[in-house]
C-alpha cells in the first residue's frame, strides 16, 4: 500500500541533533570542521609537549622553556605579515600553506635531538601558530554569514571542545609514558595540520578585497583606536592564566580544599565555555555592544577573583563552595570578554585588511600569554589577599574603559575605517 503524502498542515520534521549542533551545510560547516581538527591536534600537543621534550628528547626544562619562548616571540611579529599576505593573495590559499608548513614543522620535532635544532623548529612552529590565527581571520569574516558574532562564538566553543578532547587523548599516552606514545602524539599533531589543510580545500576561494585609494600599507600600526583596543585586550587577557596557572597553585598551597578541586574547577570552566559561549555572544554584533560586554566582563572577573581570594583560610567545605561559585562567576566574565574581544578584532577592522589587523590584535594576546604567569604570581601569590584585590581592580578598570574606547573610535575618521566604528 502506498503511503499517503504528508498533509500541508502537518508539523515540519524537526532537525536532528547533528543539524542542531553544526552550522548548515556549506562553507561555515567546512571551516568549523577544519578548525575542530586543528584544535584537536593542538590539545594533544599542548598537553604533552613538555613531557616529550624532556623525557624523549632529553632536554632540560629550562632549555625547553627558552626555546618555546623564542618561538612565541618571533611568531608575534610573523603574525602581522601572515595576515597581510592573506589579505593580499587570498585567505584560503594562505591558510592551506600555513597548515602544510605546520605539518612539516611538527614533523621536524620528531627529528630533534639537540638544543639548537629544537630552537630552530620551535621558531618555525611559532611562526606557523601566529600566521594561523591572522590568516584565518579573513576566512571567518568572509564566511560569517548573517550572524558573524554567533559564528565566531561557535568556532570558539568548537575550538575549546577540540582542545579538551585532544587533551584527553594525550592523557592516554601520558599514562603509558613511553617514547612511542609521545612520538605518536607529535605525529598526530602533524596529521591534524594536514587534515585541516585537506578540509580547507573544500572551501570556495575568497577573492581579496581591494583596498580604498587612500589606505596605507600598514594601516593597523597607525590606527590609534585599534591599537588602544589591542592594549586593553592585552591587559584583560592576563586573566586567561587564572584557571590554568594561578588557581591550581592557590588551591594547593593556600586553601584547605582537596587537591582534586584543581581538576574540578578546570573541568567546570571548560564545560561552561563550550556550552555557553554561543548564547553569551548573541547580539554582540557591533563595537558598542562589545564595549558593554567588556564592562560586564571586568565586573564578573573582579567578583570571581574576590571569591577565589576568600577561599583562602576557609574550612575545606566552605573553600570548595567558594571555589565553585568563583569559577562560575569568573567564567561568565571570560565568556563576555571573549565575545567583546572578537567583536573588537573584527568589527573595528576594515574588511580589506582583516588579516593584518588580526595580526596586530594577536600581539596583545601573545604578550599577555607570556607575561601572565609573572604578573599573576607576583600579585596574587606574592602579596596574598591585597594582590588579589589589585588584580580585580585592574580587570575592573580595563572593563570600564571599553565603552569610552568605542566612543573615541566613533569620533576618529580614517580612510580605511569601517562603518562598524559608528555607534547608534
């Protein structure tokens, strides 16, 4: 018997779980898949690289730290050039070339057997990491669709999920603690670069956007409001080391909370970022909204740090409760900051130079990553409770500066300034 056709009044078929979790078929889904593959490999390598270099390559820890620092510093400068190349010659092609270079440099780590060869390969990978971020920015902008803020938030959530799953995979190899296991992780990182390049081949080509007649070669380095936004974001980004560096040391050395809370608060932070980033970033579609969210971020991070400081000296049960509450409040601030920072990076940049501007914006994040352990350790761990309050005051002040920054940007006119600078 033939099945009668569905009546026009019947309810439409509801999308499945996969359709609800992923962007619709097309370039956005392809870019999200490529980003996830890259993030998965990054999670494997970040979790195991120090152990690989010390236990397999047999380098002293101070040499490993020095080599990675050199690579990161060189990469900061290289990111600007990588973004400019993407703007001029095409973001898709530049990204594919960067991913292939990443696969080659990671393969080089498999051959490292001395300090100077390690420094050389670290420098090459530092250039790849920085160029990856700046050359990907024009792709994200070009394929952002009708909801660019939501797409950027989705990519951040997917990146965090990929890094977390990669770290879990690395945990298996770390538990085995054998040279072949660590070598497999490094090789897996190289394969993730290659897999990302393969996925990017399915993206349509984005033609470079012609620069306006009066624009300069390095507009981003002369754009004072954008440089101010970069500086403010650098200062605010110091907090990203709180759950991974400061809080574990505080819990173990200055609170009565059980040691398993170190993993507990990190898991809570990661889960909240993955599940809430898209929702929190909704409607952050212009610099004015970003300024408001930056203010909220400063308030929440300040409050979260205050709760963390209060956990010191408390009984174990009270310390646990305060640390859970502090992590939830802090993570809300982290989410607001991420939403605001992404809008600053994209919304305050001209479309024709998105890669170059993203490279400049990345300078602030890179400096914050390098300075955060020293700054957070000297204040919170060195001064104790007064240091925590100084940190909270710093983040609160930076957050409150967000809206005045947008107002300044809206009054500043440059030939390459985009309409996103205008506030309603």
